[in-house]
């Protein structure tokens, strides 16, 4: 640079420019080198996209993210998005190398050119299989389910993708068959909107309907016909039912319509290897229709034209494993994400189904009242306190009318006797009008604390001077009346008639069309061959209506309708006798065969009281101090209402533990006071459910990172509200 005028000389200017260019090039090279993943022992990397983002199979909420690993060149072809891999997790960096770490399983979710991690990337240890089982569509569904239920992606993927069976993967799936012919509307003609719904499916549209099925045994054929219509239009179909018996009926009906090879049945009865082989056939596109139980809600059906769910009120649709999603909500999400038709069907109608119609998200699909009256049996009611005048009826501990219904029905065919299973715990109600006893502060259910004291099961508030808000009565009763041994006494009252039982230990699929007494617990009723049962007797109505559950009335009506739908219609002389107070709303809905009206009224009342599904709720359970600290740390949505905490009842000894139960007593002895679990409920307004789930998930993650206290269990939309 010249000292005279302060400007650089020509040669100096040229040299400075070269130096600046050299510095810039060096910086660029340094950045590029730093961006390259450094690996263990200098392993050669894949040439194209050397970094794999892996979902590690660790269902811990604070680890709910992807981790970067280097892709060795030898694994480049197989290490593709969606495959299962083994990686070292928790390895430390020492001397420029990654060392240690435990081998865990995971899935590659994507391949990228660079990693944001500036340290040394460990390579993928092993590609377990080149099979791409976690498709982008399935990954997106799992992510949305995890977010809705405040869970981890790894936990949801574990529910969605079955365990690997190498022998099943080694076998090729059959070639896909051409679409089947478009079926006729068939019995869907009985519903005014039925043919239009099928026509929309055939066109490739995405109709959404809440279907109230007519009583009788035709609903499996109607579900199959809807699935066959979607297949005929060139798209896929998914049908989820509560149990294996229902799945077998729909499977047989669909097989008759479209033949073999176009659909699979996904149930636990098939066994792990066979079930995985069928799942692979769906994932590979060899078949485009699935019928299955709860786990099938995640089946990787390509381009689904219809997702259908039968009987969404059945408890088996709620997965017991974290984060405990419900099949209805998962299929709703699939219908939105994949623009599929949606069909929610049942003999009854849940409050959630009524809300879908109320909000306009789905349209009602039901028969005319004349058609309903023709298909439904006659329903007669008798109070549980009515005494029998007939000696034989007294021997069976039945009111005379109920005994006569059984006697007349046995003249022409089998008679179904529904008896609630053991273990239903009663809740409290007004002795005069039998309205549920609820807290004046939060409308939660009241429970007896002993010595005549009452307290709310939700917020814990004591009620020293309770009076019924309906009639002003001050006396309470446990809502359960009835004899558990009625089935045995019916056998004594009708000694010449065979007695068959169907329940948890042994569930019958069907019974012959011949006089017999079929005693069954709710949900285990076998189908009667021929026209159906000649009559049905629904015993111990208070055992269902008196359950400590927000949806006790809805559940009782669903159980009654399910049994009564198996009885012949009025034209064929079918009669149902229900032993319960005739003035109660669920009983009246059964008499009128009006499940939709009952659900709409329930929805209206819940809206007034702020109950789900109008509001959204979360359950937070754990030790008292842990529950309090988590709720204090959580950034809950504005206006969130915290109810409780209140003690969680200790499960009966010997009963199998269920997810969400308190841990067993230390050392197998009595529980210590500091081990007692408490539960708080968090209630938010509509539209705040996602914010509530995110806040509770973030608070749990922060506690785990800081290792504060004991784990706390969070459940969104808990089904066991009193």
C-alpha cells in the first residue's frame, strides 16, 4: 500500500484480492468439512445422502425426537426411509470417536445431506430388514396421534407397526387383483341416504356418515357392501370392529361379495407370523382392504376410499397401551389426512357420534321410523321391585311379566337372558327419583366416605348436607338391585329346557334355532340361527345404570340394544323384557328404539355441565406432590380448570393390573401414605385440546430431564370419568 495517498498500489490490490478469495475459499471448505459427519473409525460413508434421521425405539417423552446417524457406504442401498435398523444409543464422544452405547432398534424416517449435530456421528449398526414398513403416510398419522394424546411418537409407532417376523418377510406377497365389480345397494336401500352414500364412495368422493343400523343380523353384510363399493371405485377400504367374532362375520360377508385375495383379516387369532404376513400384503399393495380389530386402525391401506368403525362405544376400541388412543379418533384423523370416506356405525349411538353430526362434520344415516318399528322387537318394562304372583316366577326371583315372556318365547325358539357381569360398582343416587348424586361445585359424582360422609370423586369437595336437585330428596341409595344367581334359578324353573352360557371364559358364536335358555354377559351374546331369538330378558338393569361412570346410561342402552337387536321383529312375535325403572331415560329410549334421541339429549346436558366430549379433559395421576408440581409447571391453556387431586382407589387384590392403576404396595404389604396415588382432572374449553396435550407433555419432559420426583401418568380423554 502506498504511504503517499493512502491507496494501495496496483500490484498490492491484486495480491489482496487473491488473499481474500483464498480466505473465502478456505472458509467454505472448512464449513463443508465440518458439515460432513465424522464417523467411528473413519468408516466410508454413503455418497449421496450420508445422514439418516432415526426414530429410536425409546418411548420416553423427553426423547421424542429424531437422532442423526451416519450411513455407511455398504448400507447405502438398504438403509432407506421406513426400514428397521439397529443403532447405538447413548454413546459418548472420546478422542474424536463415538464409543459405547447400547444397541437399540429404530426406524429410518429420512435421509439428508447434512446433520445439525456438530459432533461425531455414530454409524448405523445394522439394517434389520430392507422392508419399508414405516411409510410417510403412516408416520404422519402416528405423529398426529402422539400429539393428540400427549404421547411419544415411538410409542404410537410401536402400536402401528407389528413386530418383525423374518420368515414372513422372506415370502413374496401375491400380485394384486383387479378391482371387483360394483355391488348393488342391497339392504342399504332400507336407508333413505344409503344408496347416495354408496354412490359417493364409488365416485371416489369422501362422504362422512354416522350410521344408526337397523336391528337384525344384516349389519355385517352392509359394512361389507360399503367396503366392496370403495374397492370397486379403485381405492382401499378399512373396517374396524370390536372383537374377533364381529370381524369373522364381516370377513365372511366381504368374501362372498368380492371373492378371495382382495382383502385380509387382521386379528390376534391368526397368530403373530400369519398376522404379520397379512399386514405385509397390505403394506406392499397386494391387497387393498382390511377387516380387523383395534390394532387394524393403523393398517397401511394405500389410498383408502373408506374407513369404517363399528360400535365405537365398545371399550375394546380404546387401546390400553400408551398413549391409549381410541380407534374412532384415529380413523377420524385418517379420513381427514387421506381424504377418505368415513362411516361410524352401530345399533346404538354414542355422544361422540352425535357430536359429529351436531357439528356438521358428518351426516346422519338412518332408516325411517316405520322401518325401525317393523324391524325392532316389542320392548316391555317392569320395575325391579315388582313382586311375582306366580309360584314359578317367585322361584326364579322374577316378576310375573318377565317370567311369562320367557315362557312364551320358549314355545317358538331360543330365549336370550342378559345378566351383567360381576364387578360393577354402584354409584349413589336419590332414593326417591334415582337421579345421580352430583357435586354442586363441579358436577362430579359423589362417593361415600364412610360414616355417612359424602365427597366428590373429581374435586374432593365434601357434601355434608346433600339434597337432590331434581326432587329435593335427602336419602341416597346404591343404584344396583338384582340377583346374580338368576341364571341358575331360571334353569330350575324350566328344567326341561337346555341352558347355555356365554361369557368371559367361554363365548359362543351362535346357537341353534331351537328352544333353549341362553344366559350371557353383555357383549358376549351369540347370534341365534334362523330368524333370531324368540324373546330376550334383560336382568339387573340397575347394575348397568348404576356404574360409577359418566356414560353409564349410554352404556346401558348400548348393551340393551345390542341384545335386543338379536331378537325377532314385532311382526314375528319378538319380545324383550327389561327389568328397570320404566321412567328412566335409557329405558324409555329402548322402548322407543331411539338411540339417536338419547345421545342428542345427553350431548345437550353435557354441554350445560361442561362434560366431555363438549369439553376436553386430561387425567393426571401419581403421588400427590408429583401431581401438584407437574400441574404447577405446566403452561395450561387460559381458563383451564383443575379438579382435585383426589385419592385413586386401590384395585382389589388379585385383579389383574390395568394401565393407569397405582403401583402395587411396597414389598407386597400395605401401602404407605406417601405411596398413595392421587388423580387430578384438567378441563378445558372446546378447541383447547391440542394446547392442553402439548402443555402436559412439555411439563412431563421437563421433569424427566431434571429427574424431579416420580413419574406421573397423563391420559387425554380418560374414559373412566364418574
